[in-house]
């Protein structure tokens, strides 16, 4: 970690690698960083050729993200220009009523769909410039997905579901089996390795999905309504699991939800309404507000 | 029950390290075959429908070919006996031979037409069945793409599945068509037809029929498989079946 001061506004950021733009005043900070000896030049969108570590403060950034769906003759805007910066290691919740565009945003960030306008960067790499191979690699190795309806492959056992992304990543069979077994044991399903999804309860299926999302040690976990199909208790277990993962391993968690339990776990909550960011709350502020309200009532 | 601390440790590797975009993604044939065969054995109902298309098409083809081989055997036998009884001169038999030749040709043409039509119908049937089978699995395809599957992996899985079904279906179909036709001829012409026919020739037709069944299943599956693979994952995941 290096502390770098912005030459314009003297905002100090703590970074493990490269941020070339000051997050406060958007001034170019390349020079300050070169001085700090931490710059690595890299062409945007191209494949990193060396193995040197490149890290950015923001793992995901979106700029003017728009998505328009065409329903016959009518154009339905799902996103109307979203600018969102997501920090590395952050637990971010995207909240909003259904139809607000949160799932659409989730799909863009996860590289599952292409925006109509605007750009989405992962680690400063423009996703629109990635070819099919690079996109598949990104989905396989760097992003773990968790869905509302679990989306396990029904004909495969729990273990096979967890090892599938490892097959794509080219892991050897022995290594794969060992890691798959370990991950399932760690989510508390050590005794259900060879059960098919329909032989497992909802909470168990979602835990298999969490283990699968972790298969290739991703940098980002994207969870689309992970508690939507679960009862209160099981939902809470999954949230606790995600929170702990976030705290312990520093994996960035982005979760689309309208589950209020999520608020407690997240660092920031992005409220989306009608395809636009309505407001962004920090959890610390939220606590303050709740405390204030409670105080007002008491007084 | 959940060991989140150790789980987190297991997940740490790239979370701190960052993202380097690379492009190495694999699906070895061994694993692809395993997954495809699993799909055939576990979705027996759907597989049976696709397979039935091949079975019927190839059974028809094989019955036509069996009929051909048996008739050829009978004719050869007749010609042999006719030749031994009446030693006729060249000039006298010429018009008879000419007639037989013509009739043979028109019969061959009729048979070819039937075979082509039946294979076409069979091909359309398999395509339709594969299309259904693909549509049922849109969500699964979307999930696989989220996990890092390339379009070509999806195509590969469906093609292997279809060829496996095509092979099994055409083996069953070939046996079925052959046995039924042979029984019909045995009832009509006596049990000796089996001895009179050219079994080597029959064997060749067997191999040809099975090969044709596989090719048919392969070709029929290409369009549905490609269509499925090219869907963007978000759209594939959003489909309700």
C-alpha cells in the first residue's frame, strides 16, 4: 500500500497499485504515482503481458451506462446513464424496486449483457473491447455469480456443479476434486457431495452456488437477489457467509437486492429508481440516521 | 456448520491480486463427452423422443436395403436355376433381359426416392426435437456461460449429445428394420431366403446406415446448438420455460 497525494486537490488515496485519476477532482495523478514508483503502464483493453501486479482502487467503474430494450416498436429504457465506482474489497448493495433496472445494471457489470451506450470498466479495462475468449475468461476466473434461483445444473451433483468452472479454468482432475470437496465442506455440505440439486433444500442449493462462485477464487462476487427464494433464517445465513467472505478475503461483493437484511451487511447501498441512481448511502451514515431517528422519538 | 474463515482463505487468491485479462479457457473432450452422456442418460424422456426420430428413419432405410439384398439373392438363385434348366442362346434371351433391367432401374429409382424422403422427414424430426431440448435448457446454457463456457463449448456439448443419440438410435433402428423385413420375406418366400442373400453386402449396408444416422443427427443438431450458444447469457438466464 502506498499513500499518494493528488497534486491538484491534495486528496490522499491509499492504493496498492495504480489509479491514474484522482477520485475527488479527476485530476491526472500519473506523475505523482511515477514518483511513488508504482506506475505500470498498460494499454486499456489489451491483455496484460507481464505478470506484475496491477491493482486499482476501483475494481469496477461504469460511465454513463445506458440500456434500452426494444419491445416491438416501443423502446423501453432500463438504465438511463449510471455512473458508479465500486471500490476493491467493498460490499455494495444495489437496492431498488423490481423494474428499477438493478438486474440490468448487475448484468452489465457482470459482462452478461452489453450496454446500449456508455462503458463499463473492470480494473480499468473496457469490457466492450474484450473478445469472446477474454470475456469468458473473465467470467470464469474473476467473477463469481450467485442467482436468486440458484441456477445449479440439474443433471450434475453438488460436487460436479462446483468443479464445472474449474474444468473451464483448466485445473487438473485431482486438484479439482480436492478443491471442490474442500469448498463444499467449508459451506457445510461435506456430507452431500454427490446429491443432485433437487435432492437439496433451497438453502443448501444456494450454499452450493456460493461454493461454485468461489471455485476459481474470483475477485468479484455478483449476487443477484441471493436471498430472494430463501426463508428468513437461511437468507440470513447466506448474507452472513457473504459478509464474512468479504471481510476475511477482501473479495468485492456486489449484490442486487431488495432484502433489508442486506443493508446491515453492506458498506454502501446504491438506490436505483427508474434506471437512475437515486442516492448512495454509506452504512455509517445510515447508522447515524437510525440513531438520530431513535433519539428524536425518545425525546 | 459453515466454516467461513477457512472459506475466505480458500477464496483469497485473486481477490487481492487483481485482474489480468487472459484468454485461456478449456473444455477437454473427455469432460464434454461425460457431461453430454450424462445429459442423455438423465433426461431419458427427451432423449427417447430425439432417438425415436433416428430409430424410425434408419429402420425404414434398413428395411428398404434388406428388401433389396434379399430380392437380389432370390433373383440370382432364380437366374442360376433358369440357366441350368434351359440352355438358351444369346439372341433369344436378350428382350427378356432388357425388360428385367428396365424394371430393376425403375425400382431402384423408386427406392432412392423413398429413402431420401424418409431421411429428410427424419432429419426435420430430429432438428425439431433438438430445438425443444435446447429451449428447455436455455437457463442452463446461460449459467454455463456465466461460469466461463465459450459458445463453442455449448455447441460441442449439444453435438456430442446428438451424435451419441444418433448412434444409439441408428443401431437400434438398423436392427429393427432389418429383422422385421427379413421376417416378412421369410414368411413370404420361405426360411431359405436368409441363406440365399449376400450377408457381406448386408453388413456393408448396416455400417452405412449407422454412419448415415450419426451424420443425420449431427447435421440436424447444428442449427439448434448454434442458436443456443449465441444467446447473450443475460437473455438466456431470463427465459422462463
